[in-house]
C-alpha cells in the first residue's frame, strides 16, 4: 500500500529523524539501532534487574526474537520516497 504523506507526517519524520535522507542516500551508519519498549517510561537499571532474567543465553534468545520482529516490521512498512 502506498500513500502520499501529509504535511504533518513529513514534519514529524523530519523532527524525529533529522538525518533520514543522509541515512538513506549517503551515510548508511547514522542510525544503527532501534528501541522498542512496552513500558510507559524508560526503566532504571534496578527496575530491569527486578523484571528480567539476566542469563546470557536467555538474553541472546530474546534479542534474536526481537531482531526477527524488527525485520518483519521492516518488511511490512510502507516506503515513502
């Protein structure tokens, strides 16, 4: 599905991703990570320690699953040029 962005959507993209054109057409390493949270705020280290298991194997498995979700989001995302 393709649609034309509204002026408001363009402004939001430019504000949130000020270097997106450079990322797309010039320097591919400007944005190199994605953050997704299911919480309404950033957790402190203490809050994370209370919730999450810190076993390295478990963390690796979760990161792999998250990476797969991000890849699926990318595949499903409309591209606007």
